[in-house]
C-alpha cells in the first residue's frame, strides 16, 4: 500500500496542462467538470480502486474524457487512506472486486468515508 501524500510539484505539473485544457475546452454544466476533477484529485489520495467503487464505469470513463487523464495512470491502486472508504472496505471482503465494480455484487455505503 502506497503512503498517501499530497500531489508532488512534479505530479501537479504533469496534470496542470490537462486541467487547463479541460477548462478551456469544456462545454456544458460546470458541475460535471468540477466533479470530474474532484474525483480524480480524491483518487490521487485514496487510490483508483476507491474511485472505481464510488463511481460506475461509465462515470469514470466520462471523467477521464473530460480531464484527459486515466485514473489508473495517476492514482495508486490503493493508499493508506483507502480504508476510509466504507465501500472499499466492504468490497475487499466480497468474492471479487471486479464483480463489485461491475455492479454484480451490491456495495452499501459506497460513497461514505469514515474516520480512520
């Protein structure tokens, strides 16, 4: 499990052109743009597996298209903060993480974080 830290200057510099381009080119409800970047930035702290639990596959793909960044390219699979996600803690106990991602197994409280 990777240690969680803020984005390094180098990591932010790599994301910055995508961030600026997405804002410049985005057309539509700004809340969607904000949600896409928020999900990605939270993913850098809690890992892409938590992001994939919190959002369905079509939403992740939409956010990746908006940001121009693949979650798996910039987020570790999990971090020391991953278990803050109640949904991820539950998903780890299920028969298959990917079944949970595909919605084949229900994950209650998938959007909830708790104090770790």
